[in-house]
C-alpha cells in the first residue's frame, strides 16, 4: 500500500476534481503490475495497472488507495475490470465518498466472491486525498494560502518594496507548488503593482489557471496575467459591458455579487468547482489573504520565512481579520523545512475528512 500511495502522488496537479489513486497488483508475493490515475479523464489506477498484465492477474491481490468505482463516468466502472480479470483479493485504503460509489464498489466485489479489506494506511490515504475529500464534503475547492514574510511577519517594506523577501530556493519551491494546483488566485492590487505572469517556471507540472479578483475590471488586457501562457478567469461585480468586451478575447469574465467586504467568495468557489478547479493557491495580496481568512476559507498554508527584520512595513493580511481568538483558524504543522536559510512551514487544518 505504501507503494500505491507513492504512485498516486505522481498524479498531483493533473487530476483536477478526480482523486489521486495508485494501484499495485501482487501475485505469488511479487509485484506484477503498477498503475495510477495519470490525468483527469484518463484511465483509473486499477485499469492502468491491469492493462499491463491482462489475463495474468487471475488469483492476484490488488492494493489500491481508494475504493474502486462502480459507475460509468468518463471511463467504465473499475469493479467490472477487476471482476473480469478474476482477482482474488482487493485491499482498499479508504472508501470513496462520492455518492455514486460510497461503499457500492466494495459490496459489488464482495458479492462476486472477491475478498475485500478496507482501512490499510487509512490516515495516510486521507491526507493524500485531502483535496478530493474536501471537494466532496464541503462542495468547494480546497484552498491553500501561500505567503512569504520576514521574521516579523512583513511582506514588504513601508515603501512597498517586496522583491525579494525570500531567496531563490524558496521562490523555486513556490513555483513547484504552483504546478501541483489547478488555479492560482490574486487580487487586482497584486496584478497592478507586481504585474505577475502567475505561471509555473519550475519545469515540474502544468501552468495553473490564473484567477483574478477585480471588482471594477481595472486590470486591462495589457497586463501579463492575460498573456497566452495560461488561461485566465476574472471575477468581477462590474456590469460595464464595454470593459467586459475588451477583455473577452484574453480571458473568461464571470460576474458575481459583492457586499461591503468585497466579492462574494462563496459564489467564486462555486463557479471554480463547476469548472473542475479543485485546488486553488491564494497568493495575495494582503486584502485578499485577509478576506479568505475572515471567511474561514483556508484549508492549508505554505509560509515561507526569511531571516530578516524590517521593524515596520506591510503585513501578510490587511483588515480587521478575525476579532476573537476563539474563532481563529488552527492548523496542524505537517512539516518545517530549511530552504538554504529560509524556513518553510506547511500546515493543514483538520477539516478535509469532515462529512
């Protein structure tokens, strides 16, 4: 099962709203095939593995990180292929929370006389599929907040200078992170001031879809965020038809409601999930960070810390934020890492498995 989890991880950044799944087929105490879900719309892990040993898997055991599907989607049911290949035993890490499956795959296999075991490395599998599990339980994208600060929590000097707070190793790591998500989100102030490309220049993974929050459509098509390197979606509350028409060739413009605190983040999350954007990386700026924190829409953080002090300047969030400590967002620290002198803290809220 550990090997199946390793295989599943290879699909991160490519499966969109589908889960990460790995499968290993064992016969006579030897691995005879391995597979994983490579990309959204491709074969599932079970089929990927069985395609490599067709007609040789009879009597074998399959270790798979998620319950085999029992419904027709973009591909046929995996349980049908497992039954056809006459496997003897299937070991599953976690049940599939998808209402189209939700234990049905396991029951179908059992009715066909296949021995099924559930729960091996369950916690590891849940953590790996935290994006998928939250998509299903919360009906919204998994949201990762990423920021880089000095030791005293500043993202820029009082004059606005921010390039660069962290070192080149941290910046490369953050680009690798971009390759593992479906979308990267910024507000209009960041787009205007920094004029970022918001692409993945690590060489690992695809470019995420760029997501811009721009209430009044102030960022015109000359900005880098609209170039042809990646798709861009702009969320706005503006009804200015002329501005929308000028942008329509460069991006998709989606209108949502707004209140005194800004654009409606819940509506934005709904629209993103409809487009199979399962995991978004919120890069800023401070007002955007503050709005997501205040709304409780943060599931994970990547905090890059440079060994510098500014003694003043701009903080990572801007606004009144959460007023009571009892309402604060609490995280489990998953890891800390030294990046050539900078420190990376990775934290996750324990909410992805809630139903």
